[in-house]
């Protein structure tokens, strides 16, 4: 997967490999100073600033399941 951190909101420090299971432009990310994962839309999908869920997930798998089960928007 080829994504640049500048395509994501400020503060993203890690992108999960599990993101490859999601549609293009949707990522599972970790922010600086956080231990949990979040669902994130890239700036390409949400040009204002990128968009991320307020929900925090303990594992990458939980975040993927949440997105696929509920199609988070």
C-alpha cells in the first residue's frame, strides 16, 4: 500500500497493515501519544483535514470489523 502521512490528519504516527482489508482511502491509524487505533479517511476522501473516528479500538482487528460491519462514515 502506498500512502503518505501527509495524506492523513496531523498527528498520525502509524498506519496498520490491516488497512489493506478496507476500501481505498480508509485506514486504521494510531495517533501520537495514543495506544489505541482509529478509523481514518484520508484527505483525498475528506479534503478539509482528513476525518477520523472518535471511537478508539484496542486492536486493529476490532477497528476493521467495526468499519466492515457498520460501514463507518
